[in-house]
C-alpha cells in the first residue's frame, strides 16, 4: 500500500515538473528516476526472493527436526 502511494506521488510529481523546470532537465530527471526506480524494484525483488527462500529452508529444517526433538 505504501509503495503504491509513493509511486503515485512520484508519478504525479513528474507530471507537474515540466511546468516548474526546463524541459531538458526534466527529461534527464525522469530518466534518472526511471532507472533508479527499476534498480530499486530489482533489488527489492532479489531481497524478497532471498528472504522467502531462507524462510522456506528454516521452515523445512524445523519440521524435519521436530519429531526427533519430541522423541
């Protein structure tokens, strides 16, 4: 929810920028924003995958170890 709100805010801000600044600067800024946004999304996806895999391994380890601990 927060992420989509930030994206909405950024897109609205980029829409307003051309009225505030020269167009060349705006095109450079929008390019930088899109590149940074793509990188951040990619990193978040990687971190998410790593965390999910780690949790899966931990869950598998605890379920495998549970019977021996009880017995």
